[in-house]
C-alpha cells in the first residue's frame, strides 16, 4: 500500500506547502508527511506481528517491538499537543476517538466467530447479529444531532461509552450456553447506539474546539486516532486469540478475555470523558 501511495505524496507535500497558512501553528507539512509514513509502517508491523505471535514468537516479537517504536516516533507529531497526558479539551477528544473505536471494533471483530464456534449459530445468522448495531448507530447519530437536544456533549459521550460497555458485557455473557444466544445481538444493538451518540459527538467536539484555521489538521488527527485505536486493539485481540489457540482447546475463554480487555478500555474512556470540556 505504501508503494502504491508513494508516487502521489510529492504532490501532496507541495499542495500542503502551498496552503501552509491553514495548518496548525508549529506543524511542518514535510515532517507531518514523514510521521504519517512512519506511523503507517509501525501500525502494519504491529498488526502483522500480532498475527504471527502464536506460531513464530521470536520474529513476531521483533516486529511488534519495532512497530511500537515506530508508532512512538510518528504518532506524537500527528496528534494535538497534550494528547498523551490527556490535556483537557481537544487533546482528550482526539484520544477518546481511538479508545471508543478501538474497543468497539476490537470486540466486534470476534463476535460472529464466537457465535459460530461457541453457540453453533449459522454463519449468515452470526453476521446478521451485527445488523442491529448498524441501525442503532444511525439512531444514536440522529438523536445527538437533534436541534432541540440540550444535553451537554460530555454527557452524551459518557452515555455512549456506557452503552458500548453494556453491549460488550452482554456479548461476553452470550458465550455461556445457559444464556440465550439473542443476548449478543441485543447487546450489540446497545453498543451501536453508544457509538452513534459517542463517536459522532467527538466529531462535533473537534470542530467546536478548533480554531477555523486548525479544523482540517485536527479533523485529520481525529481520523488518525480512530484508525490507530482500531488497529492496536484489534491486533491485541488477535494476539490473545492466537495465543489461546496455539495450545489446547480453551472453549470460550479467548472470547471472554478479549471482551474483558475491551471492557477495561471502555471503562477508561468513560472515566476520562468529562475531560473533553475545556
């Protein structure tokens, strides 16, 4: 992917230089471009290393460490100052985008597989269990955008995190045979509603908290956080799953562990959510 994109980066760099006055103060187009490439390579190595961890531990560990180092070098230049110390306002908004997206997709990636392997659900039905979340996501987005809504954005965001938390916990419960399998689909509908309320609120907040000339750069940082959060947490979930599958059959244990990891991430987001207020 990097090789396909690289020929076009020169023009991007020139156009960015021509419009440098619209970039956040202190940001250099060339350095941001380099940081983006370093981050992309680091994220790819991290994800690939996680996939190899169960079968080839030594080379996988090298890939993971290298990926983390590259992310440590590239990511700070792509996010607003204060992001890693969760500065109030915009820095926390950008970080929470990755937290929310990563936790949701990290759990969702293994939900259909759990339903097929542990609850013997047909593959089409397992996939259909995610449909409700798509509908409630749209509903949540519609609710938070209503002109008459007078709820503070930080509260909408906290509610979104809590709904995603409920959804992941219900999905974890659905791994047990004594729990009706429909619990997973109902829970994921709650999670979708939380994403509609929370993720969309973060998009609105980043524009509200950004000066006009910095909106483009900060919106890009939001997307970087979204993508990185998803890559890192889906990769972590994949590594957990692969490590369990390398040995004896552990039943539903890998799915439960993955869900518990995502629960911890969502709880962190819910606690930090009030810091989106400047």
